[in-house]
C-alpha cells in the first residue's frame, strides 16, 4: 500500500490527461463536467506528488 500511496499523484495526473484526451475525441466535448473532472484530477495529482516529494525529502 505504501508503494501505491507514493505514486497516487502520478496516477491522478495520467488519469486526468486521459479524461481530457477522451473528451477531445468523443462527443462529450461539450460537457464541462468531464473537462472539470480532468482538470481536478491533474491539480490534485500535482498536489499529491509535491506532498510526497516533500515528505521523502531530507530538508
């Protein structure tokens, strides 16, 4: 579980990017909910990734 928790930020960033790519090539591109979901996943992934890097840092 520690290994999964360490990579949750990167997983969320990739998931958000895949959601944005999927909305680009599908008929759901007019829906703002999916675009906001992708944006939220990317922002949350960046936050989790920075948090995990700071926790592992020696400084």
